C-alpha cells in the first residue's frame, strides 16, 4: 500500500478568512517503510503571515517572497499524492486549507485525488482518551525523538508523524508473518511442524477439583437439573 504522510504550515488558522498554505511537506511510505521519495515546497501566499503563526513555524513573509505560488506547483503536487492514502495529524485543518487552495486553482477537492485520508489525531484520541495527543506528546509517549523540532516545519513534522503512525499501528506487524510476500494480495501463511512438541499434562489439585465441583453443582441447580455433563462423564 502506498501512503503519504502530509503536513502543512499556513499564514493563520482560517482558510475561510483568506489564510493560505505556505509550506507543504510529504513523505512516502510503501508497505509501512519510508522510501525517501519526499515532496516539499515553500509557497508565496500573497499576503502577510499572522504574528502568532510565525511564532509557531518561524517562516517570514520576506522569506516567501520569491517562492512559487500554489497554482505553480499544483499539478506536481496532485501527481505525487494521486491515489495514495494520506496520513495527517488533525486532518480537517490541513484538508480545509488544501481544498481552499485547490478551489482557487480550479481543481476538485482534495479527497477526489486520493484513496482516503487517515487522521492520526482521531486515532490517538481513541487509543489515549483524556490524554494530550499533540504530535510532541505522541513523540514522547511512543519514544520518537523530536529533538530537532524547535519550530514546526512541514517536512520535519511529516517525518515525525510517519514514525508516530508506524508506532501507533505497531500491532499490525503481528499480522505480517515472517516469510510473507508484502506484494502478494492474498493472505500469507507460515507452515510449522508441531510433531516434535510434547505438551505437559498438569493435573488439578484436590482443592481445585473441589472448587470445580461446587461450580458445577450451582450451575446444575440454576438449570433445574437439566445439565448433561454428569451423564456424559459417567457413561
């Protein structure tokens, strides 16, 4: 399965108020492995960046002055994500901005270009209810090093989120038996020879037998004497 872990940085919090995307960072996963086939770009938003947003990502209006606009990179971006499952932390935020940018560029909404969108924030809230589930909090909880993250950044955050996602879904690895071909669409199986195994037989103690007998008597009374096991054991 091809998956793309995606993160954006923006001029502010509201695409409806005219805020724009200023950075897109994506990393590719194939069969849960990073491929190194990344997509990254800074974008000129044609507007100033809110002071509070700049404190988060450290990207200035001056830095973006000579960068391409979204319409200049939209075809390359859509070709990169085409048909993939997209993994985003707090997906409604990023997808809302992407939809606004795509609308300006005369393109269909984001979900029309991809196979689906998976929200790791929603996953984390289900796994860890009542706890902090920011990207930093998940990195700490799951043992993902975020020492390089002094500010938010599209590509860095996408790389961290890829590690977080793999750790969040680590239990799936138990379903991938050694020797399975990950490109094979059918279920894999590993043949094992159990003929050499000798299973020990552990006899119950007298106390355990007595406790078991008491439970059977209670069940027999509750069923009005309709249980069958005594006749089967004495037959």
